[in-house]
């Protein structure tokens, strides 16, 4: 089943279960996918859908952090619940060991020698990861490797 259809099925299930948080998160995802479709003037490919999901998760994480900093734990908890719903549509995440191996390969392929070459390494890594790792974690591993 196509990822877009899985999202629609999950929305129907959330509506049947009367799960408001899941329903909100899935509607937001479908809206973002429609925006992406209009933007590119065609159905988004699987990789593009995964990118949209990753972006929404990143936005939710940022919002949760801001809510926590502002003392709004209940809103932060809602954002974290939405993250859990959205993460169901991402492929399984890579382990730190697998990421470190991929970072080493990308550094050697790109010939990067210093932190100034980080852009070249990230340009090789990001398409290869395909939503299977958090960008902040990858960024930190590349910085450690080059720094």
C-alpha cells in the first residue's frame, strides 16, 4: 500500500477510535502533502512524502521544546504525542553504529578534511539516509568526525 493511502487509512482509524491527537496530526500531514502536491504539480514520490513527514516531526520537536521552556507541559505532551503518530510513517531509524559507519564512508568519499567541508559530507549523506535518521544527530556525528 502506498504511503499516502496508509496515512488516509490511519486517519479513518483515528476517527473511529475518537483519538483527537492522532486525528489532528494525520489531518495536518494530509494537508502538508496536498500543499507539496500543488507545489510540485504532481503526486509526491515516496521520498518526498518521507521528507514532508520528517519536516513535520522537526516542527513538532521545536514546538515541544518551546512549550517546555515556557512552562506549558500539557502542550508539549500533545506535540510529543503527535510526533509518535507521525513517526509511524517513517522507515525504521538507523542505529548510532550504522550512522557512524555511513558518516565515515561519506567523509572518505568526499575527501573532507575539516569542518569547512561539512556541507560536502552532508550533501552525500542526506539522500542516502532517506528519513532513517534525525538530522541533528547526523549533523553532530559529522561535526565530531571532522572536528
